[in-house]
C-alpha cells in the first residue's frame, strides 16, 4: 500500500468542498479529509498531521486566518493553500505574508488546482527531507551495500527483503558493528516507503529527559527551554520508517509511552493534550540481550513482545569468516582514492582471517582504512596492520612482520596515535573524526583531553 498524501479541505460551502474532494480523490495519490469551519479543522489537525491544507478564509466560528496561524505554529512543514474568490485576491496575498504557500481563486480550473496541490505536496516533502537530513547529518548514503557471502548473511538479506514488503515491526539483534543499521536501511529502501523519510533515533545518545520530546515533539512552554513548538521524529518520519537504534537503552520512564505509540499509532506531544496519529513503520536494533534486560527489570516485557514480532539476528564476524575476503575487497575499493584500489598480501589476509574481530565489520573497515593510508605502495602487508591484530592471533607471526613486535606500545599509546592520526586525516573535524572512529563526539572530546592531543584552532 503506497503512502498517500494527506490533504485537508476546509470550507463552509458544502458544494465547494464536494467538488474539491472529488477532483483530488480522483488522483490516487491523495487521501482527503474535510471540515466545514475553522474549529472543526483545528480539531482534525490536533489528531493528525496533514501534508497540505486547502483553506477558505471567511468562515463562521473560527476563520481561516486563525487556522493558518495555528498551522504555522504547530505544523511548520504543512503547506497551506488559500481558497479565495477572485474579488478577494488582496486578502489572499495578505495570508501569504502569514505563511500560506499559494492561493487558488474560485472559479479555478481543474489543472490549476491539481498543479498547485502537486507543488505544495512536493514542497512539503522537500521540507521534510531537509529535516531528515539534519538528523542523518553526514551519513554517507552511497555506502549502503551489504556484503556477505556466508549462508547466514544471505539469509539475513533474504529475510530483510521479504519482510520489507509488510509493515511488520522488525527487531534487529547483533553485536556492535555487525551491520544492524545497514539492514534497517535495506528494509526501508526495499519497502513501499522508500520515497519517504528514513529517520534514525539513537536512543542511547539522547539524554532521558530529551528523548520523549525528540520522539514525540513538544508544545511551546512544555518545559523551560521549550520556547517554540517542535515536531517529534515520529511526525518527521510520517509515511516512512522510524529506526529506533539502541532501543535497549530507552529508560523505563519512556518505555510505556513508546508502547502506547506502537499499539495505537497515537502519541501526545510533551505538554500537549491531544492524541495525534501518524503512519510510521518501526524498526529497532540493539546489541543487548533484551530478554536479559527484561529479567533484570530494565525493559518491559510487553514492549519487548511488541518490538520483536520479527527478529533478524546478525552473527558476529568471527562466526562467518568466509565474509572477510569480500569485505576487505569492498573496503579497499571504498577507501582507496584512486580508480585502482590497493590489494592485500596473502600474509596480511591470513592475519585478518585468524583474528577474532571483537568490533566486527566496523573494526575491519577501520583496519583497512588505516592500512590503506599506511602502506607505501599498492600492496597492503602485515606491517601495515595494527599491532592488536598481529598480537592477538595465535601461532607465530609471519616473517615480514616480526620487527613490528620489537617495540611494544601500550594500548593507550596506540589509541592516542590512532586518534591523532584520524584527526589529521579529517582535517581536525571532530564530528567526522568521531564518526570514523565509531565513537560519540563527547567521547572523542574526553579522549582528546585525556591524551592532551593538540587540536589547532580554526
Ligand atoms: N555486511 C556488510 N557489508 C558492508 N559493510 C558493512 C557490513 N556490515 C557492516 N558494515 C559497515 O560496518 C560499519 C558498521 O555497521 P553498522 O553501523 O550498520 O553496525 P551496527 O550493527 O549498527 O553497529 P552498532 O551496534 O555499533 O551501532 C558501517 O560502516 C557499515 O557500512
Ligand atoms: Mg548501529
């Protein structure tokens, strides 16, 4: 079922409403609701966000201007088209100063109407995309290909693609760095919702006190710092997919609210009284064992059962080492700046295959990235690999690498060097560096302080 755009028509002349509704519903794209006056419109708007509102100005009880102001304050991304008589175009222009997108003057032609609504819908989509971009920040979207030849990874991809067609809630379980986010992304892009937002909420990185308002939004004045109304991510994701990452970290305070939302699709903004509804598909992930969290009293059992209707498990890399060669090739291609990617020596590959990869694919990606930079020619050799890998594997070291163990650095020294190296590589951009290292900007900041790393001031 493709997502339809929600349109609200507000006019006190039943004939006008009837005609507009007919013309818009003819196009399969729109789902249309109607209201006879401003008061009814505001009630409907309280219950769900609309993409576009067609609004008459002169109506009994509450007039169009009031509704327009309400929409601008509470639904900043909703686009408003004013319905007006030719004689009253002046008022219409006034309303555009208040934030209406456009106006249609009666009598209008069908083409005119559809074109204006079409543009408003498009603008709404773009504004939402813009919001989404803010949340996705600099996530590189090109890098979403899932590599995995092992039977287990093939199974994961098959299940993800199959389940994508339904609206089922899917839980993705696996140790850190195994590609949970990639799988969530695959489910979204293989679904009918792919042209709508994919919004990621990292439940672990948002403080408890803020998570509720991040998710569900807040009304102006809901708390001291709430100087303006803010839409929650569930609204931003409307029509699309909301990925609750690290869902095991949601506090017991927020869990009941999330549960209610999953059960009914309804939510309230913080400080708001009205229940609102959105159409969002939920995915979640964690590297915790949620069953254990339930036993420890940190996670509600009923919420767990809601979330794990379908569970996709991703195995740690050490249990599917046959994936390593193709992953290495993939990362060599991704990290080498030139058209001809570097290759890897047989010995170095042996080391990679023997190592246990506690940080899974993310660790492998970082190792390859580092090795590409360290190697002086086209070939990556054992000496270009971090000592941890060389040290931790059993058995004797390959000949070419023995000198590397002569001076043993402490783990802290290695970490310090690695951070310095990564900072330089990213031009001392801390956000990019923390992303590359797979740690939060705050952790990076603390480590920079701990190791007294000098960062030039821009
Ligand atoms: N099968 C794979 N093919 C290609 N790249 C992969 C694969 N698995 C993981 N990666 C890469 O490894 C990195 C980590 O993956 P991702 O962020 O999806 O892991 P995660 O399971 O969400 O980790 P965490 O629990 O730490 O959040 C990403 O850069 C991702 O592109
Ligand atoms: Mg993740």
